[in-house]
C-alpha cells in the first residue's frame, strides 16, 4: 500500500473576512480559495483562522480567564466561530470538495501550561482514507482543569504536522512572506529561505520588520514543523492561483520557505 502523505494547509483568517467590519465574511474570497483547494492532487488537511471574528471575541478574554462569565463567553465565541466555519465548509462543498468539518475540541486535548498534549490523529486519518478533507479552525477550548483558552490555528497546524504523516505545509497569509530588515533597521525584502539551523533562538526584532501582524507566532510554528521534518512556505494567499501552486510545488512559490 502506498504511504499516505498529507499536505497541511493554513488559510489565514484575514483572507476570508473583511478587515473593515467585525463578523463580516469575504464570500468571494472564500469561494476562490475553495476552488483552489478543490484542485489539490494529494490529500490535504485544512485549518483556517478566524480573522475579524476572532479579534472581535478577544476582548472577552483577560489574561488566563474571561471578563464575563466563563461559559457565557465560551458559548458566544463558539457560536461566532462556527458561523464562519460553516460558510467556509459550504464553499468547499460547492467547489466539489468533500469536507469533514471536525470539532477542534474533540481533536486536541489541552492541559494547563503544557498546551496541546494529545491529538486524535486516527480520527483525522480515517476521514482522509475515506476520501474526505478534514477542516478545523482556531477557537476557544476547555482545559482539563475546567478553564478556557484560545488556541490559534497556527498552533494547531504545527501540532498536526508533528503527529500526522505530513509531506509539507503551506501558510496562506495577507503578506508576501517574512520580511527582513536592512542594516539600518529599516524594512527590507522578503526572506526567501529560513533555515531552522540558522535561528536557534527566534528574535523577530533582530531579523524582521516590527509590527508584522502575527508573524512571530507563525514563524515559530513553521520552525516547529521544520524540526519535525516538515518544510513549509509562507506566502501571499491573496494572489490569484498561488494557493494551488503552493500545494503542488511549495518551494517554487514566491514567499518564505522554512525548512
């Protein structure tokens, strides 16, 4: 039997929501992304961010807890996240994909301090073997101690890459890649390759333009994948056809290759 190898796909929330308004999905962008994912020639596992949906629910959180009643906040956050996820899954159906929307809370086990400690990999693999495409999203999770935490879709993809037979991963974002800085500490161009051995300690202020939203965490998660033997590419998913290109030949896509 041929070894099952997957491609991990992270679709940034900024690509599927309108930046100027809370809880506003970008339906045209979602449909275009779904069409590209439908053309994938190998099995994929998709994790998408929440964009303005996620940012709008962040004020509910304060440090390790919630500003409002724990269950009230968790229920509201979950309802909003499921709304965006449903639109994303529906677009995949329309594009010809057979998606399996999986509840992240049933896939990942979280523990205080340690974070994600277990991943239900066999559940995901069974859906893939059945010809379906697992779809997960970032969200609010219940810890084993009864508290709630937000786990990002970046973190999810990194853990999936450690546990699943993953060939490579792609990070579709709203930026052209990881940007460097010049010797004068001014914004430079896109760093084409980040070798995991070159950065034993990740210091974004030393190599990257300050203020690049979420890039510190994204690169840290990409490095986590690289340590597990999974190369990945960070690129601008807004460019027409680039998501599909990254699925087939990620090393040739304009962006930042992390290996």
